[in-house]
C-alpha cells in the first residue's frame, strides 16, 4: 500500500483507512467492536492530554503521545463511518450548515 500523500483530503484519508483495513485484515471487525475500540482510544487520548498538562500519571502505565492517540482515534472514527456508508466530508458540511443556523452563547 502506498503511503498517504501530504495534503490528502478528508475523503482521501477515509478511502486510505478503508484500504488499510482491508490490507491488514481488519475490515471484518464489526461495528460495535470498532465503537468500543474508539472509546478505548479516546481514553488514551485523554491520558496523553493529562500527561501534557502535567497531571499525575501511573508510573507503570504506557506513555501516551497526543498526536499518536489522536491519529488512532481518527482511524477508528473513519473505520466506523466507513462501515456505516457515510461520506464524512458530506456529513461534516451538512452538520456545519445546520450549526450555522444555531445561536451560540
């Protein structure tokens, strides 16, 4: 599989994740499993942010990096929307159009 090119669009990243999962044999994992893994990765992202902010850490715990954990979270999000047949860019644009009509206080 070719590496992801710099400046790849959101749909390109979504397509890349689909190809990557197929190549690695991860495309057969079901939607609930992917959602549970996303929750785990979000927890790891929180832990990395806590570390970055200087909060106490478990000395025996795995060292977490915000960038690494954010990428793991993005990959799983893409995996989930792919399984649901959602074009994330289209969904993002539609949701933002609705958000633009809201009053933000």
